[in-house]
C-alpha cells in the first residue's frame, strides 16, 4: 500500500498557534543556519526558485499596504494562509508592511503582494509566490505500486462547478476508457454524481485527471509523485510547485484546451508504456526538489527577504 505524506490538520493548527508564543531569531541568522546544512546544488536550486517566485526587480512607485507582519498573528478566514505566511514572517521585524491576497488567485494584484497562485503568462511580477495552504496542497505519495499493474483507464473525481470541468464531463462521462464522477451534489449534473474515493483508490489507475479548479489542480502534486500519470491541458495558473515549468509529454499527458484529443492521447500512452515510464521519472524528479524541509524553509525566507528588500524602507 502506498504511503501518503499528508499533514494532519489538528497538529498543524496546534503548531501554528504555538509559533505565536515562541521566540524567533532574526531572518539573517535563520537563513545562515539553514544554508550551512545544504549542498551547493541545493543552494543553487533555492536561488533559482526564489528568482522564479519573486520577480521584483525595482521598488514599486506606489506601495501602501493595509497590513504589517504583526497583523498576521490575528488570522481570519482563510486562516491557513495567515499561519503559513507568519511561519516565516515572524523572523522579520513585525512592523514591516506587507500586502497579501489570500485564496484562489488568478489575477495579478495592483501592488506587490504575497499570493498562493498567479497566472503563468503575462506580467505577473506583482504576484510573489509563497507556499500557502500547504497542508492541503502539498501532499506526496511514497512507495506506490508499479505502473504496469495499474488499470488502463483514466480516473477522475472532483467537484464540477466551473464551465471547463462541466465541458470535460459532458464529453467523456460515458467514455469506455474513463471512470469519471462528480462529488458535489449541488450544481453540475446529478447524473454524474458518484461517491468520493480515496487517494489509494485513485492509484489503482494508470491515468488520473488533473483539471484546474478555481486556480490550480489541487491533486497534481500527489499525482506527479505517484506511479500514475497526470492528464490535463497545459496549466495557465501556478503555485510554488512551478506548474508553469511543466511540459506536456515530459511531466504529464497534455490535452488540447478543448479536450478533443483525449482518445488519441490515452490510446497512444496505453500502447507505449515506455513513454509512460519516462513521464513518471521526469515527474518524480520535479517533485523531489520539494522534499527537503531545509530547502523549503530557506526558499520561503529568501522569498520574503527579497520581497521586503523592494517594499520596506527599513529592509
């Protein structure tokens, strides 16, 4: 049975609230300590990721946020976003001004802001990515069953509210190579409704549907860390997982935006298992860069350090 590395929310909240009472060293000292535990290759990876997450290159002409880091200590819904930002913000002076747009973000804010997600294309410099809502989004699979023993079908379970998801289900709900189900009982189409299934049940299939929702496809990270393959159009929104760097045919099976080539794609990859194994290996390599806790902590601190260097007069 596969191991699912998923954080338990109860312990997550205990840890998050405890951080408000624990002393924190300065961010410079914390960064220095983390760097001492990493290799040159890991430090290079951090540098590249920080440049990708925070693209700011000059101080903004207008920057008048309503909040400071201190305000993150009093979370409101969505609370996990406050907790995840304060986990690293606590190492910086509490008076530093900060702008954030929490939730499923698909537009670029008018001033440099901390976000979970942003559009892949266009001028997105004001969208500074931080790993937010990570207990829900960053879930990994270890020791999954081998790919050849899985079913030659596409599994899909999800809430069908958005028009693009509705269109996919309309086209392929009864397709012989698909096992699709809508898990919401309001909206969508009642005829598509099926019970929610576990991650373990998904992993019985070679191909797993990863359609974007309000922003990214939440299941993409655990799918790419498994021995199944993500099937989806090219991502238009990205998080700290760097969905914008993923390539169709290399990291996932890419569908056309109108889904018209699903038949051809599934039949090709069912007939060419060697191509599937190559995709799985590339997907694993992409995921592995997120597994080291010291790397992840350093990335988040370096992102905030760069952000404040452009937005805070005291940085």
